[in-house]
C-alpha cells in the first residue's frame, strides 16, 4: 500500500493552526465590516474564458485547469487526441478543459459585477474571503492553495477610496500588532516611463521585469529587458529610474524632475501626493513610495499597493491597486474600481515567526466528566448538557476506564477541569472537581456545579 500524501503546495490544518488562522480571518472580517464592505462569495471554479488572458502570460501559466468529463469516451477518441495535441502546443482547448480553479478573487468579482450590474448599489463595496489556487512552484511563503481576503470598491473614481484602503491596511495590521510598511506607486508613473522608452506597448514588458527585481536583482532585470527587445539606452533609463531613493518628499521631487512633464507621469505623482496628504493627526500611515513597485498583473491602471512585514523576510503580505476598466473585459466598460488583498497564509507565517499570536487562542473543552459506570455516566451526561446550555464546553469520556487513563486524556488535550462522579458521589448527589494545573480538588453538590464551573472558567 502506498504511503498517503497530499498534493505538493497544499497543507492539512490541525486545531491549533485553525484557531490561529481564524484569529487572522476574524480580525480582517471585522475591519472589512467596520469600513462598510459587504460580503460576497463566488464559486471555486470559473469558466476558463473568464480567467484566461486576464493575468498576463506569466499569470495564465499558473492557472489550474480542470479536465472535462467524458474524455475517455471511445467514440470521441480521435477528436480528444487532436485536442490534446493542441494543449501540448500550449493552446487552451475547450474540448479538453472548459473550467479552471480561480487564480484570484478580483477577476471573479469583476465577472460578478458585470453579471449583476443592474441590481447593485454603487459605489459597490464588497469583501471576499476564500481560497485561491495557483500552479506555482511551492516554497516558503508560497503555496498552491491559499486564502485571500479582498476588499474592493467599484463605481467610483474618487481618490478617497485609495486613502480608505490604505487606512484599512493600517487598521488590520495594527489590530494584529504586526508592524508593516505599506509601499505605494502608480502605474501612470510607470506608463510615463514606458512611453519614454519606446511607447505604451512597452509597459507590460517593463512592469513584468521590474516586478521581479526583489527576486532576481537589477542585473537579471536588465537581461530580461534586453530579451524583451528594449535598447541599451532604454534599459539605462529604466535602471536610473529604479535607483530613486530618499524620503517620500525627496522621491516625489525626483519624479517631478524626471517625468513630471509627461501627462501620465504628472497624474500619477498627483495621485501619490493626495494619498500622502490624507494622514490622521498623531497616527501617520506607514506609507512609503517605492518606484520599483510594479505589480505584474496587467489590469492595474493607477495607484498600486504592496505590504511588507517589518522584521520578517517573506515577501509581500498584501497588495492591490486601481483598475479602471476591469469589468470591460466582460462587456461592461467604464466601471472604475480599486481593491486590496490580504495574504492570510503569509500573515500567519509572519505572526508565527515573530511569536505575535495571542497566547490564549486555542479553545479546548473546559471540563471533562469522567466515566465511571453506566449510572454515573448518565448523571454526568445530564450535568454536561446543563453546562453546554450555558455555553460552557465539555465532554464525557467515551467509556468506563481507570482514573489514570482518563486523567492522561484530559492532560493531553489541555482540558483544565475534570469532574468525577463515582458511586459515592452519585448516592450523595455531589461531585468532585479537580483543577489539573494546580491539583486543587473540591467537592460540590451537583446543583452548585454550574455556578462553580462558570466562576472558574472566567479565570482559566
């Protein structure tokens, strides 16, 4: 028999992990609702036409495609074989696959807006917290199945939306006690750079290469730009642009001097200035202009965000930006939008690595009733149900057993209290309650058990 395994890049989650993940998810969900976003969920799979062509060549390669049913039908063998040949040539074929697992939450959201435009109130603010799948190479902080938590606002061009999302980022990470830097840039600035390097059609080539800067370094970025047919002069212009350093104000001044006369560049600089100006008195946002920030996805058109944890090297733990024509991909043009995403799994790794999870997250049973016989366990179960009715968690040991075995069960599960009802306690209508941490043991009437356990639970 083969040893059981799970697909590479996926994980099982035990109770301790789930409690910690729920701490993150609940913190993010509460913030979304505090900022006025409403919940949405979309299917795990989408029609392949919905996803393909929306993420650029690099992203499209990472989409998990689902094989159609009936490919083993002998009557279709010839056409299926021909269709598979097209797939081997790198082409998508609906005879082989019509559906795929969602790559992110943004494109499904744009599809949803296009399908339900007449029923929505705009600006439409939605949040979505679901897993996504990418056929990426698994490594630290990068999985093939992982959660995203998105907040998007569509139907508004107002820059105050970007400000709100920056504050939302800061709020969540403040609640998680996780220090971060929120990096910002603007695709209009990068569009101006592309125009200076040969035209708007160079934008995708430039942003895809720049987006890899942290991973491969400036020399490899130059090599990739050369492979994408940029000239030495153009590559040098980009290289000098990527060297812009200093405070936010100094970077804005340098940008103004270098691309400020370009219409697109001027707009991008103005957008950044607006966001930086909307700071809360006494509680400034941890914003940092980063001209190397590109966000490789094709659909971004304005402000772009990326969040980095301070003190832990894992890549970005959040990102997003403005996309002013995403629904146009589905036949609904001129619906502007902006959104951000939280990378829950990476946030988990950072909180774990920096020991920032609260210590009392794991919620086990509060009390274990020992099983010492049929009549005794019947009485114990009745009392257990009384506790559960008051939202006090507990369990009854599943079968009669020696006291030592039942004590070890409670210890291994971290259950702080045990209740013992033997023949003597049954006859006297009492029970013995023991706190495992201190060894303290007291005898109570069964009618007083609820009040005693409730009092103890608040201090456990």
